[in-house]
């Protein structure tokens, strides 16, 4: 069986060795971020370090497994299954009631294995362009102001009737490829933080987005609306950007947003992901 434990600084060499079999830059991309967040976990079998991954908690009772990697000799379905089971147990012990992970949209083998062996279900396809460089937007004049808390009921009603929201099981991107439930309470927090933008037309709400500046990037976490509203909504958001854009959106809205993204980005090469989830029974009180 595989056991998991939080990573220590001394594990850096092990993580680097495992990374060689995937992407040599992986150690630099994930170690510092996950280690600082306390999200790096090591897999062990009979005392030997055989793999690593990230385990984040984007919401108090929600967990997400990120970037599971194993040594070549352990890259078998059973080892991966045991690793995920051990991570789910950690999440349950922290009071979580759902565990999610993402796979590349075309990784059908892994998706089938997750469904067959662990009863994970598909809960939405997403497109994410991470830290892409914006073109010169000096000619853009449409800058939107954030929506206010007084719009909570109007925006929540819009989401409840949205096919995009429903088809993707009410999820929203958070950061570093994690997702959480886009609840009314969370929407209220985002409104108070000035992170929600809307586009009204003809006296009704026709578009909603969640976006915040993080470092030198504007991060769009959610996008929804009628096709004609999306370019105007995006234009009003990206004009506030420091220079780069991370855009995460459901695949079924991406087709309408894609032409405008191609116009404003120097090079647009997003990744396509499938979010999968499994409900679990918490083994402890909910996380604070």
C-alpha cells in the first residue's frame, strides 16, 4: 500500500528525481509554490519515496489533487489508485466532503480509470490560458468598474438560470489549476472584494465575470453571458491588466470568447482540462 505525508524541504532531491521522468522544469514550477502553501505531499511505499503531488483546499470542505507524479516503475493503475485513495483519506481527515482532480481533456484512459476504479464523475470541461502576454491595449477605452454588493441577488439569479453554471456543476476556478463551489456566500465575498464584473444590456444582465489582478496578471476565474456581451465584458476587464492574462472559463463559453482572446493576446495556447469529482464522508469537523 501507499502512504502519504506532507513534504519536507529535504524531499527536494526526491521530487527533482521524479520530475526528470516528466518535465525537468517541474521541480522549479511546483516545489516552491506547493511547499510554501503546505500543499506538497509525498507518496511512500515500504519507506521508499515513490511519488509526489499537490493537495490543495480551495474551500473549507473541498480538496483538489494536483499534478500526481510517480516513479516509472510505479506508474501502474494500482499504484495511482492507492495514491489517490491515501490522498482522499487525508482530505476526509480534514473535514472535506468532496475531492476533485483535473486531467487533460484528451486523457481518456485516466478518466476511464478514475470512473471505473474510484467512482469519480465528470463535472465540467475547462479551458485555461496561464499567464499569457497581452498585446498593446492602448486603443482600448472600455474599462469596467466592479459590481457592488447591492447586485448580489441579481447576479445570483443570473447564475441560477445559466446553462454554463449548471453544466459545470457550479464551479469556479481559484488559482493554480484548482476549482471550488461557486456558492452564493462566495459570490458575496467576491463582490465585497471588488472582483465581480457585469455587462448590462437593454435593462437586463447579459454577462458576468470574476477577475482579480494578481502580480503582473489579470486572472479571470469565471466568465458567463450571451455571445454579444462577452467581448465587451472581456475588454472592460483586460484593460485593467498589468500586462498578462490568466483566463479560465468553461469550455462551452470559450468558443464565443476565443475570437476576442486571439485578438488581444500575443500568443494564445490554452490547456484543455476535464474536472472530475468524488463525494466523500468527512472524518473530522470541517476545516476552519
